């Protein structure tokens, strides 16, 4: 029996979401700090590219997946400039509306992650009981 990689994948995404929420919160906290540059983390897909998780396509009708190899970390980098806000007079690049939108997106992704893991866990418990 092959190991279940879903828990590892969910754990990596939860770690990525935690770091991204910390970065977004830091951006919001420094929204009025002169010359502060907004930051963001690398997309989760880039984290998966560095992970040792292999996604397999078991049916030709399924979407093709990438082979993920070698483990890697989550990088925090300067965020791309928001076209609406650009660089403010103070030199700050934080757009509150964009950061709050990111925060809501993070919350939705975390809720989906935990919901899927809860469902999968219940399914596994049902198979063990019988």
C-alpha cells in the first residue's frame, strides 16, 4: 500500500497559508510606514515544484499534473506593484484593499483545506471500523 500523500500536501499548504497570512498582516500593519515595500510569498504552485510530492494522473480524462521533486521552502519576496496604488508619495507600496482581499482569500483556502482534511479523516475512520 502506498503512503497517503494528501496529509503531507495539506500540511504544506497550511504552512504556506500561515506564512502568507503573517506577511499580509505585516503589510497591513505597515500601511502608513514611509518607504515600506509590500511583500508576498511565492505562489503555492512554486512550493509544490520544490516538494517531494508526486501527483499521478490515473485517467486520461484527468487534468495533467506536474511531477514535483526535491524539497524546498517558502520564499518571501517584494510584491508586484498594484497598478491602482503604485508607489505612494511616502514611498509606500501597500494597497489596503488588495491586502484585505488577500486575507479573505487566505481564510477561504484555509477553511477549504481543513474541511477536506476533516472529510478525508472521517472517511479513513469509516474504513478502519469495518
